[in-house]
């Protein structure tokens, strides 16, 4: 007798896709290597004027409507000026537009530009997920093994984790309310669906614990339902946007980087990433600079339990905010009005 997973696989796999992020970057002729945190890191040595399309990242995703709306994780599509391609199978590739990014929940919504009927997955009510129920994680681990399934159970609910930026070895994003599962979630699996035994999506696979076996996490699908409905109705989501890239500080990060402050949001770009302060953003108009540490917003301390995104999520477009900022050894006060993210 065949496992019920076989039937679910036939239903799920056609709607699970790969997202590839690429940019037109200068062609690099040579590299040199410098030590960084105990390892050798490549830096461009010789660059000519010729540009070439270069893959800079990617992950898994899944289609949730026949007209091509796609859900994935924010960290897979967070580059503003990248081009994104949805790969359904080796013979079918489609250009996609990012409609929404939410760093607070690490979710994102895209739309395939081609008009055709796509296979899609139904969304369950993640508030009804129970401890111990059977689940299936689907995705394209390592970007190479499409239609990969792993079975397990819901091994925990309402988990809180802090995701890491692996390049800089620092904590970056705090995620709450997660579904924990022992179904295998591997690199490249992020953005794929976590499926119940009815073949419906209960979560978006987002993270695993390095060095441990069978400890993975998914974002409850209810986190993104309201955003998806608003985008289908209005075409976009109106959300306040400060315009900074940052990492949350703690004692360990402060000690390792010889910082004189162990809390707050350190404004810093990712390695080889976009500027830490977005051009023409609310932060740039306030005068925020890279390596500033945002200590308070509207009198509320910024820390790992109350992140910058947590505070901004309670604000509206047009709200005036006051920030206490540490610049070097001096505390300064900056003010701005929150704009809508374009």
C-alpha cells in the first residue's frame, strides 16, 4: 500500500519553485584573498568595464494562485535592484516582480509576469496547527535537487529564534511564533512550504539550527495572509519604511567587534551588499550614517527583545519619530517622518 505522502507529493511538487536572484555586475578578471575572522575571503582585484549577469543568491518558493502569486522568505529577495527568475522546471523560467517584503516576519510576495494558469497550493489556517501532527517540508535544497520532500512532525509551537548572517557571523533577525519541525530543512530549502496531510500550506520554511539534527523552523502561513489579500486587492502594501540595514547588538557582538555599546541597532551593510542607508529614505533625510547605533526610537529602547522592526511595526506612514543615536562616543538626537517603501 502506497504512503499518503505519494498523493500529496503529486499535488504539491508542481507548485514548488526555485527563485534565482541575479545582477548585472562588472566582469572580474582576478581576485586577491585577505584573512577575515579566521578564513580567507575573496576580494575583486581586477575589474573591467564589461558587465555580465551574475547569480547572487536564491532559494525555494511556492505558487499560491493560478495567476502566479508566489510566496517565499524576505531574505531570499531582499536586494532592491536584483532581477528575480522563477524556475518551475528546467524548461520553464519566468521573470517575477517583488511586490512585498517584510523583514519583521521574513516573508515576501512576488508575481510572475507571464499570464498563464499555474499550479498552486491552498493555504491552511496555521492557528489550528497542533503539536505532534504530521507535516512535509518541500523545496529545492542547495538549489540543485528540485522536488525534494522530507517528512516529520510538528515538534514545537510558538518558538522564538534569532537568525544569523553567516557572512558576518552576527545575529541579524529575530523571528517569533515559529513552527518547529523535525522534517529536514536544508540550505536552499528556505522559502519552500511546510505542508499538512491535507496537502495545504501551514508555514514557510525559514531556518535550521546549524550543528543539530532535525531542528527546523517555519513561519506560520497566517503571518502573510493579510498582506497577500491586500496586494491582490490594492496592488501593493502600505508600510512605513525607515531605510536602514542593521544588526542587533548584544554583549558578545560588542566584545568581538570592540564596540562600546552592547545594545541597539548597528547600521551596517552586509558584505558586498547595498548601502546601509537607502538613498532618499527617511533615515537618510534624518542624517543617519553607517556605523551609527540606534539606541532608542520614540523613547523605547532598541534591543534584541524589542528590535527596530518591532518598534516600526507599530508606526504608520507619515508618523514623526525621534531617534537617540550613538555616533562614535557621542549621543545625538535625530528626527524624521516615516515614508512608504517604494
